[in-house]
C-alpha cells in the first residue's frame, strides 16, 4: 500500500515522535521549558540496595556499579567496565553482585575500606539471586544441574553448600539464619538454615506456593500464593507453628522486604509499608516499577519508578518524615547555572560537599565532574570545556568534555593567581585575570595549554569578556567613572571604545559590545549602549526616557537584560531578550508561574534556578536552533569506525510496529545507529539514519510516501 502525502507525513511524525518522547533534548522544542530534576538518578533494570551507610545501583548504559555514600553524598564507580553486572547488594563495608566476566554469572565482592575486589564463586557459576547480611553472602547456583544455596563467610573466606535438594532458590541472609524457597515437594515452600546449629529446617510447607522470602533476625516474611490473591505472611523462627498473614485483601502483593519490624511490598503497582507487630499497612507511593523489588533499611525505602520520559528513576523515601529524599551526588540544591548549546553546568550543594554537575541536553545524562574534596565555584561551559574556580586551591580548573579529563589550569608555582570571579570562557579560550602580575589579562587555549598575555592593567577590572577573537574589559578611572576597552587578538590592537562614563560591566556579542550606562539627564536612568565593532562606532542601543535597563548578558546576537520600565514599581525588574541584529524583542519566555533566580544566557538557551515548586530546580529554555562550535567539527582522537556490513540486525518496520518494540529499538540504538532502509531489497534502496532524518524531515516524509511501509526495513547497528 502506498502512502498519500498526508499519510507519509503522519508515519514520519509518528516514528520521530516515538523517539523524541524518550529523549529530553528533543522532547521539548524551541521556546519550551525543560526542568532538570537530578534528585532521582536514572538507573538500569539490574537492581539496587541500601544499607546503613551506602546505596548501590547501576546507571542506565553503564557497566560499573555506583557506590553512593549516604553520609557525604559522594559516589564512586566499582567493578570492571567491560562485563555485564546485575543485582548489586550492600551491607557494612561490602558490596556483592553477579558478574559475567568469567563466562557465567559469578558472584564478586568489593571491600569498600580496602578497595579490593574478590571472586567468590568458581568462575563458571550460574547464579540468579544473591543477598548479603553482615559477614554472610548467600546465593543460588544452577551450574551443577539442580539449584542449591551456597554461603560465603567473609571472616573465614569459606564457601559452604547449605541446601542439597537441588530445588532451592531465592535465598535471603541474616546474621543467624539463612532462608530460601524450595520446591523439593513439588511446590515452593520456605526453608531456613540455622548457622549456629548447622541444621536445615522447614518453616512453611502448606499447600500452594510460598516464594520470595526476606529475613531479619528470626522473622521471615514472604509471598503466600496459596489463595486466590498473593498475600504477605510472616513466620517467626522458634515461635510460629503457622505463618501469620500480614495482608489479606483482593489484590496481589509481591516483592516483600523486611528490616527490624518494618516491612515493605508492592500492592498492585503501589508501594506500601507496615509493621509486623501492628495490623494494616500504608501506601507510600503509587505506580512504582514492580519488576524490581524495593529495599528498606532504617527509615529509608529505596524503590524505582518510571518518569514521564519513560526513564527508570531511583527514589528514596523517609518513612519517619513521610517525605522523599534526594539521592546521588548530583542531587543537592542547585545554584550558579551556566549553559551552552548542548550542555548545562551548575553547582550541586550537598550536605557536606559541593560538586560541579554537567548535564548533556542531547542525551539527557548528567554527572558530577569534580572530586569530593573540591570546593568549586562559578562553573562556565562551552560545547567542549567546563571551567570553574576551586576555592580550596585558589586555582582555575578545566574539564575536557570529550576526553573526560580534568586539569588544573593555573599554578601558584608559575606565579599564577587568578581572580576568584574574573574569568570567562568561549570555545577553547579561557580569559582570566592574573592578580599575581598586577592584574594581567591572560587568554589560555585549553586545547594546547598555551597562554597569551593580553594587557597589563593598573587595577583589577570591573568586568571582562571574550568572544571569538575579541576581548573586552571595563576599567575604573575614578569614582563612579570607568572606561570600556576592546582588544583584537588577531591584530593585537587595543581600543578605548567608551571613556569616563558610569558603567559596571560590558559584554561581547556577534560584532558588538554592549553595556548599561547611567545617563545623567532631567530623568536620569540606566540605558543600554553598544559598540559596532565593524563600524567602530558607539551608540545607544535601548534608551528610554525613564526607568532602567541593567545587567546585560550576551550570547551571539542576543542581549539578555533586566528592565523595569513596564513595572508598576520601579524596584521590580523583569527580563528581556533582545536581538541586536534584527532589532527585535524575542517572544520566548518562561511560564507565568516561574520564580526565577540566577538567570543566565549561553549558546542558544537561557538557564535559571526556579523555585516555583518551593524546591529549587534548574530550568532551561532554547530560543534558537543550536550552532555547532568549530571544535565540534574536529575529528576526535581514535574515532570509532563506522559500522561494517553485518554489524547490525535488520527488521521490517511493520514487524516492529506490530509487536510494539519500535520505540524501544529506537531508544536503545540512538540517532546514528537506528537506520531506516527505504525500498528495501530493490535497486532504489536508500538509507537514512534518525540523525539524518532530523536534519531533513521533508526528505524523510517523501521517502515514507514513495516507498510504502511494506518496503521499509529498520537496521539496528551495534
């Protein structure tokens, strides 16, 4: 069947919309707000755990395990970067997980204090479940045909097989007892092992299935599937003749977990908790991800939930305070945001430390790029580098986004003492003031580490800026009077473009300098002035008879400033975005309910801290299409080769649409590795990746129309 032009557009739109819905960079277009909420890490569907001091999880797309210190909000990555891992568990100073590096699904352990990793199984085990409690690590192993429970004692280093039925699975560990589910009688029952007496005993062997036990002390809770609906029951070792039902209603309960007397479970997609000594339970959260069991320790409950972008997020809930708690080193209170086309940076203020967070708008990913002992301030970002001042070292640092490498830019041993706030970043070039040399203006090329002295000033400037091959600064000449200077780095030429006026800062844009200048007239006010670099002429840019235009910021041809001329109260300022080239105001703006602080402009976007929800979040809004920096066009070192024929799987688009996996395939592959093959199998065959399709939507729609769905295949490259 051939598609009409309307159908072709519809099919193309449906295809692209399916991918965009899971990709934050394109889920919102120009003029739309994006809220950057990092209080809930995006995780893989591999499991997670929490203990007194730590939480563990795996980030989506990462093969290492994130070990998170609950006390100081710091993270480290542990485990091999190449092998597949699942089911991370933590207790005390130890993390355990299942690992594929030896060909099976073996158990590895990491000693946090010693930073040492140990293989606990033989190297060819087939483990499907493991747990840790104190010095006891337990798992089930199917490598010998059946399935039995094994125990590793961390103190002695001994491994012991503690079940012999060949039907044992899903172990749970305590300090005194080990419990599991066992199908030796044809259905699943609960058994336990007394570590002191070294004996195995049956706990619950009634009709139906009893599965997924969780133990604390002498209490075992489990799913009881003996009736119409699965319920949560409790068996107390040495006290119970029969299990006690903790829940009893007309919905299925699953994934129980217990700590002391508190137990949690999932009830028809909702997360609930209760006390084994009390009747009833309470719902914590609704619509949680029920394929990963929640975990409880102390007052904290750790669980997973899918967000509006279909990303799996890790959530932490305080049962005692009845509130959600941010988790992860990037989940502190945000401040000092800055932006480029593709990236946003900000300071995350944790309980005991602060971090620079780098957020990738295109991929929707984020990471802390500073160490836990750093004290960063005022981060800046281009499409290649991040720069910040470290208060603890009195130095400027840079982070190469492509290489993932951090370097200290300035060194006191080289007579370099940067001013704490006087530095600016443009592409590879960092402009800064060396106060060790009587306020020397210096440009450092971060790609080569070469520094060039621009000018030696008699005092610290009021402001500095850099854009392409130009540098500007404002130098105070006398009380309330200053001059604006422009320096051409190509010509090595300095020009005083404004002399002895009341001005505080000047900013560089595309072929212009802009500043707010106080006009002393019959109606004195602050007005915007600009200098046309090509024409070499200064003139008023926006001057009104009263009120003020202050604090201009620039990005390319845009000026972002504060204005009060339309406010009933002259103390109330609002923001304006003005296109210097077109001479027009930009209509894009944040929502009316926004509560804006620290608003800045960078690249093609605005970024700010917003308190509209009584909790600060970073927000951003793009006002134009992104523009690639020159350094983005440079080849990266040792680039990955293009996929060779055979390094992909091919499906018909109808097949993926029918079984509902089209969106998942797109999200997993990404822009470049998801390729549409039009006129598949004919001499007219033509390919187009999603990345290419986004650049030429008209062409994609035409190919949909001309080819027809029955002649379109999808190629997923590895």
